[in-house]
C-alpha cells in the first residue's frame, strides 16, 4: 500500500538559485491521486514560490555545485503538448500547485506529462543593427546617435552576464542595439531588408519575450493523476537514477534528427510552459557532465586524443560564452542543437571523450581581453574565415581568418586571401600541401559540387524568398577573406533580392556545405539558365577551429596546446578548477 506522509515544515532548498519556489496557482478540481496500490510515494510540503523560480530559469545567473562547477540548463524539446519520462530508479517531483508539494517516488516509473489551459506568451522581434560587448560600451552613445539620425527608434537589450570562476571573471555582457521592435517576424524582416538596402548593414532578427506563457502540466503514472503543476514541474533523480526520454525533433535548420529518438539523461529535468505553444523539456546539469554529451556529438571519436582534448576545451568555452546571449525568450540558457552545440545526453557518452574531458577539466581559453568565443566548424576548406563575415557584430582579433596549411603561408597567389580574382584557382586547384591534412576525414567536403536544374533552383528560391519571378541571373556581390560569400544577389523576372547572410544562402539552397563557392550557370538556346552548378569547398561557417584540420594536426603529433593557438590568435589556456 502506498505510504503517504504530509509534513508541514518547510524544505530547505538544495539548489540555491533554482530551488523549489512558486505562487499564483491554478486549482484543478479534477486532479485525483494515483491508486495507492500502484507504487510507493512519499509526499511532503515545500516552500514553493513560482515567480522567483521562473525568474531564475529565465535569468543569466549561474548556480554552482559544491565543487564550484557551474550548472547549465539545456533545452531538449519545445512546443510539446505531451511528453514521457521514464525513471529507472527513485525520483522526485517538485509540484507547483496550491499544496506546494514534493513527491518522492521510491521505485522506477514511467511519467506522462500533458499540457492544458495554455496561455500564449507575448513576443517581440528586435532588428539588431549592432552588438557591443562590455569593453566597447563607450561606443554606445555614438552608435545610438547614428541610427537616430537615420530615422530609427533605437532601443537597447542587454544580454550575457558576469560570472566568477576560480577567481577569474568571465564577462559576456553585450548591448544589442535594435533599430526597431516589431510584433511579427515578417515586419522585422521588412525593416532588416530596408536597412540593408539603404545602408548595406546586415541586421539580425532576434525574438524576445514580453510576457511569459502559462499552462497546467498534468503528470500521470500508470494512467493515474499524481498532480497538476502550474507552469513548471521538476523531475529530479535520486541515487544515480537515469531518465529515458523519447525526444521529438525541435524543427528548424539547426536540427539534425528527422524522427523521434530515445535518449538517456542523468541531470534534473523540468517541464515548463514555453513560448512555442506548449511546454519545453529541459535539463539542469553541471558543465563537465554536459560536455560528456557534447564532445562525442561534435567530433569523431576515431580522432586522436589531442584533437578531442582541443574540442573539449573549445566546447567548454562556447558553453560559457553563450550563457545569457541566446534563447532570450526561453526558460533555459542553451539548446541541444547546432544553434548552440549538439548535445546527445548521457546516450552520447564515450570513454575517449570522457578521458579528454577529464584531462582538460576546468580548462578555458583566454586572450588579453578575457574569455574567447571559440567558434569551430567541421571543415574550413583550407582557409578559415573572419567572424564578422559570418555574423553581425564587431571583429574579433582572436577569430581572424587565415591559411590553414602545414606551412605558415600559402602560395603567393593566395597570400592576401581568397577573392574574385583567385577563387576559381582556389576551388579547382588548391595547394597540394593541404591534401595530407584533410585526407581521410570529411574528404568529400574539402571540395564539393552541387547541381540544381533551373526548375529546382526556382522552386527553392521561391520557397525561401517568395515570388521573385523566374531567376535570370545570380551574382556574388562580396566575399570574406576565405572566399566565402557575404552577399548574394538573385535577379528574377519580377524582383531582385540580395541575401546578406551566408547561412541563409546555404539554407535556401538545400543546405549547401558552405558559402565558399563559385557558380557556373549553363544556359539554353533561349539564353535563360537551365542549370546552376555550385563548385565549393569546406563544410560549415569556417570561423575558428577547423575540426578536420585539428585532427590532421593531431595526427602529425601536435598537442591540444599547439592546436588551439593555431586557430585562436593570441590565446592561452587557463585551468580554473
């Protein structure tokens, strides 16, 4: 028989900033307890204050373990109307209802969570024309005045935060300078297009939250209702319990999975009403454990250990740099897709990754300004790219593009970078010394080709840009130092459009491997295009560390302490814990 005991005393929170806390309940007269003969429950009261708990989940404040390791929240699914979590051992529910309950479940159980009484969030879309980090704050008045003179109603959105780890300050604060705040993505896109047309400035569109969503979260086991929680439900493991979750793809261009996949998680899970029309499932776990699911998802485990160690340090940096700067409208700090870093949960763990993470524990990459934003991509194609070519924001001296060969300098024809005058030779006849570094790993992406019939090309363009008529011509308007396309013009029979974001070009054209390409247009007897052939190199944005190049360097005996400075200028490794 079920053993249920109610205790009136308050429970001292185990996790300081994200303790069990809430108020403002929605009562549910239909909620009924599970059958007492099903499994053992121990129920007690907790000091729940819902607003403070949600404030913490939406904030940039970090929680630390007793070992001073930061804990991170990662979104696993979003917009779900239902989800299941299977515990293979004892677990605990933290319920935010009028009774403010904590329910200990003493045996393995399959929990079903469903969403009802959903109230949508109020959203806004920012058209961001400039991002200034904290070191650049003196430029803020000048930038604001410039855009006011151009006729825009400027607003600021602070992001990031200041964290102290091991006596070292990590400052990721930024000011997002928005030329407009709109109530739809369509309106924001129109403003961004206007800004590019008038000033040749590439604006970012960032979704933000004005008022939070609300929902009832009903949790059941074996068909019986255990509780109805308001907005948030914690599911915490006891004594090494793992959770099995059927993860549904989140959609979008960064998602790898095409169908549901069962994954294992060992951190604390929480279901929370989200801005995507339902509930998100997210996980809280410490940084080093998180890396166990990131590193094997981001680099081949067949790679030499020094390349995997370089990946572990770069991934650790990325996790910290991105805190508070992404997912501004979500109750978690990072997601588990390529948008942040791919995280496969405990299912992805691998002994070789564990060794690399353990041997680099607490190591971060700094330069004289602070923590480095350690971007990386799969294959640079022989030449890495400047960060400000790929994204809006200031140039970063640690992220300057350059030749990625075994010799310090490329052949003289490429010494000043790749441009319209030498891009064809770079694509079709790259330096032979590059081949040993790129042989065997991702070799098919070192140089690649993609063909589109005119019919297919027109369909892709129309799907992405709307009706611009029949495509008559395409032009590369500008390139970065690696030859990657910065701005791409498409001339249609009805309209001419310029795409100024490299990733958008790639997504539109069936996810081209990279924007390092030249276009060959084959025409018919009517002088209209009948085929577009893209000849290209590399896989990914090309900024920072080339993972394939790192593997090649490691195979030649280079240590991670030599690989990382090669890709991040002026960097040094510091061990903080």
